[in-house]
C-alpha cells in the first residue's frame, strides 16, 4: 500500500471514529437515500414526499445546502438567502416601498366603509374599498433557488450494501457511507460559517472514485465553464426591474486522481481515492435602501474559494465543528429514554417517542443557527432551503405570525446571535415603512408595515383588501423581547428608533370607535372570518381586532420602558401613558371566550388555525393563570373551541399556549403530535407543504414548558405572585366582562423578572434535565427534575440584575446578582 493510500485509510478511520462517538441524541439517521424528484421538476405545492422532505439541510445563515445521499448521483441543492426574483429594486425611495399613493379623502372613504359596517366583498364593502384604494399593485416577488450541484458516481444502487446517511445536528456534519463490491465509500458534507463555503469530501477504500461533477441552475441564461479543476457558473435571477446577478465557483481537489474539464462545463475525475469539493457563491444584493445592489460578488467568490482551498479540508472541518458545537452545546435537553436504534423516519412513523421529542428540539436549534446568522435578512417561510422558482406563498416573510415565530426560540434556547438578521431587516422596514405610512395612510410620523415582506423593503399593504393589516407592533414585540433577555443597553439604543417609529404611527393611526375607545382599523384578525353565514368566508376585514389592541398595548408599554431606561423622550412617553387607558378593552363574550373582535362574533365551532387574539397569552405576557384569572379562564374556553390538531406552525403555537396555561400534559400531547404527525422524514415541519416556523414554534414550546420569565415583580414586599406581578389589564367597574389596559408605572423599567421554574412539566417527562436555557433579565438557567419535581436549578447572571424565583407554588424574595455570579435553587444545605 503506497503512502497516499495509507494516509487515506487513516482519514477514513478518523471519519468513522467521529461518527462512532457522535452523540446519538443529536443525530438524524437513515438507511436509504433521499427521494430526488427535483431535477427538471418544480412543484411548489407537491403533497408527496420528495427531495425537500427527505434530503438533509446544512447552512451558515446566508449560504445553504441540502444533500440527498444519492448513490448514483448526489444532489446538492444550494441556496443564498438574499437571492430573490420577480420584484423591483433601485427605484426612488417612496416607490421602492411598494406603497399606494392615497389621498386623504380616499383613505377617509375606506374608513367610512368600516364605520358603516359594510361587511362582505361586494362593491362599497370594507374589502373592496381597501383593495381599490390601499392595496399595492407592485410585485412582491419570491425567494429564488440558487444552484444545483450534481456528483455522479457510476454506482449501481442495486449493488450497494450497508448504506448509511446521517446528519449530526451537534456538529453540522453530514455523512454517507456504503459498500460496493470490495470497496467502501464515504462522503462528508458541511456548510462553514467561519469560511463561508460548502465543502464535500468523497473517499474510497479498496476501490477508486470515478466522478462527474456538474453545476446547474433553474434560472435562464446562466453560463457554466469548466476550467482546469474549477466550475464557474454565472447567472441572473429575473426581476421586474434590475435583475439580480450571481456567481458560484466549485473547485475540486482530486489529489491522486485525474481531473478533466469537459466542454459542457462539467468535470470528470478518474481513479481517485479521495476528492474534496469546495463551493462558494454570492449574488450582488446589499441591504442598502432603495438600491439593494452593490456587492462585489465575483471578487467575493474568488477570495472565499481561494482562502478555503489554501486551508484545506481538515482545517475547514475543524473550524466548522468547533463553531457549530460551541453554539449547540450551550443548551442541552436530556429526557430519560432508552435509545431505540430506529432510523429517524422510523421514529416519525412510529407515532412519537421521548427519543424523537428530544431529537426534534436539538434539530430545531440546529436549523435556527443554520438559517439565521450573519445575513442581512431573516429566515423566511422555508428558513433557507428552497428548490422552486415559484415556491408556495412566495417563500416570503409573512408578518401575521410566521417570521415572528421563526424567532421565538432564539433567546430562550440560547442562540441570541441568530436574532441579528431580524434586527437588520427591521431597520430596512422602518426606513421603507416611513413612505408607506405617509403615502398610503397620510401619517407623517413613524413607519408602517403590511402583511407580506421581501428583501427589497416592501412594506405596502397586501394586494387583497381583505388581508390589509398593520404589523409593526408585532415585529417590535420580537425586537424588545430580545432586549428583555439580553439586557444589552447598546442594543436598546440601536432599536429604540424602530420602536418609537412604530409607536408614533399608531398614535396617529388609532381612531375612536362607537364607545369612544381607540381602535386599529383597517385591520383583520389573521386570517379568520366572521359572520360567515351572512357575508361569506372571505368576510375578514374588521376594526379593533383583539390581537391589534393587545399588541399596541405591548408596544406602548415597551416604548415607555425603553425611553425610561435611555432617559429620553419624556413628552412622547407621557403621550403613550395617556393613550393606554383609552385603548379598546379586552372582552369576554357570550360563551365565556376571549373575544376575537370588539363585537361578540365568535363562533364556538370555529377551529381556525390562527388564534391571534391570544397574543397577550403568548408570545405576549399580559394573560396568565397566576395574575389574570378571568382572562385566563376565557383563554381556556377559546383554546377548547379551537381544538388541538392543526397545521404545523399552528401546532407549535398551541404547544406554547398550553405551556403558558400551565397545562404541561396538554402541551406535551400537542408537541408529540407536532413531532410525529406534523414532521416529514427529515423532520422539516409539515404545514403542508414545508414551512419551518413549526420547527421553531415547537422548540419554543419546549422552552416554555420548562421555564417562563415573562412576568415582573413591581412589589418587592409582596409574598405572593398575585400581589407581586405587574398586571396589564384591570376589570372595568361598569362592564364586568371588559378589561381595560393599564398604564405602567415607570418603575416597571427596573422591576425584576420572575423566573417560573418547570411551569408546565408534562407527566410524560418525569425525569430529565436541561442546561443553558435563557431567561429574561440577562440570566441563564440549568434545571434538573426527578419524579416530576424540581431537584435543583442553577441560575447564572450575564448582567448585573435582580430577579425573583417562582417554583413549587412559592415566590422567593428579590435576589440580586452581579455579572458572573450564580445561585442554586433550592439552595443546598
């Protein structure tokens, strides 16, 4: 055996050793390749199991890949999260927002239809007037695929033995191995954040590799060249204005093999024992409003691929594993179960297990850091992975829950870095939304955002009048909650203009209703209908929908706190404080439910997937079994009406709802349904089709079962949580079923967060532990439990902070911690 063959054998042994010592709690395993139905096919709403549902994902936040593990042909799907098509960029600042130019009289005409109760869809209705005057006619566009890399082996799948395909979510390493004849073949894949490349290594023992590598794209007019050991693909994503240009370089190191470029742009490798493939790709997108152009993508491709190839496979892999594992190791869930030895698709098909629930949580964290880190835009409806030129729902940014849900688990699950793309995108929306606020609604202060967003600053109202909404308040809830967890004052300074701008918009947008209270309109309650028998299932536009009113209270309260902490805008703070009691109250309806609208229109047989009027329960903080008993009971009635089974993301949200209602067994039942009945074989969320928000919502639900920190103590001397906690709604003395918003005292800005330990621990998880959960107030928490009871927790401060602990129905005194200090609870004797 020559020296190279010996070195290659050692590499193979090391690779197998890495696989052998992998923590099985993190590993997705399969005994067959993915189903590859993508080549030449585009089915954005395909109901069958195909590539997207069975291939395994990798990503570094901007650059993404999936591998199929195909025996005869490996298919790498490549994505760049900034690559969009079918929209416009480079327009003037107002036009780039997509806004409709509306006169004050036209806007008043629309509002009059609401005041007159013009329901339904006929001419003159709320919907038809909103479509006519407010809805944008500009193209939103859609997220676009990047490229496909195909690696043909010439191997016959029917002759293969001992096939294994896996993805280790702790290390971000994908592997494939099998035997054929006398040979053993292995592959390793990863997508590096430190070096911004996709890397694959093929190796053969007792045989040789004869590969053909090609790169293609679904975009028309692309050009591919094979030069020596490199494939260069250049192309354009078609836009209505200003096509997006992109480039990809695939560089091949075959060491002892022969490399031959082909006239068709492919490369053939002959008689190699090991082949390493490096891939870099970029488009010309920059997050600069309104041009969204200017990246030197060609130079970036060349610089990145050169740096990667100089470092080599082992150095790149070492840096990648250290990077991913350092983030994954921050938070670790350990439920008590005996490993089954089943493959992941078998676990899903078996109907659920603790093993699957444990894996699903870790995998969701892996997906989070893979599709949201270091990019100027957040994860979209499919996170980062898309194969279609016409994906379902444009694979865009829906702001009526989806993009927000994508970020619920980021801080609790200790992946705060993943939140940065959401912040950068919000800055662009606030800049663009100034024009939408002014041109569409005649509001000269603040910014506005509609239902759908893209990477080009689209903030206009949806093209359908029944889907007109505001969403700045919900986006700002995510922004402020990140501060609540981190307590980073510099970050608060950064986002304060966005918070203030959103609040300024609503100060002007709110208008008095019949009873004189201030309501949001035009609006809807996503995506639900009312008075269906009278006006049809498309009767959706409304006024004062409960979700809007709850979020406006949330926004005003957060803005008051931010301005207090930063010591600015006292006059504006006073404006918000004066407006809060005038907001439309929350109401309990005829069935004992929390009303979805200010009118008692709720139907107890309505099982709609959106339950937006419980936003104050989750992800908000203003309804709690511990502090708002009557609103809590009304929320229970609403949850009973809506039922348990739904789409993937809705199932994830219901897991969070039941956790906040402190019903751990019900939360677990739904989480179990999510992980088994709403998961594809590769554990992507089954909406259907694939949407990634269910993965993130489910992981957020696990965090909520084990730790909650949204309540705050405003009374340091109180001995009970009912007396200690701030309550945002008080009963109307004249209307006992109405609950009026409460103006927060400025002392709320210094109020300690209350850490509720194991608030919804399910009986199905009697023994276990979780390390590295984050709590609001700049805290990190480890928890252990046995026989359903807390045995020990460790709480560490990442900032100087005060806190209180609520565990086993008891509230601690205020505890002060300096940065770096920790305590155990219950305290050791």
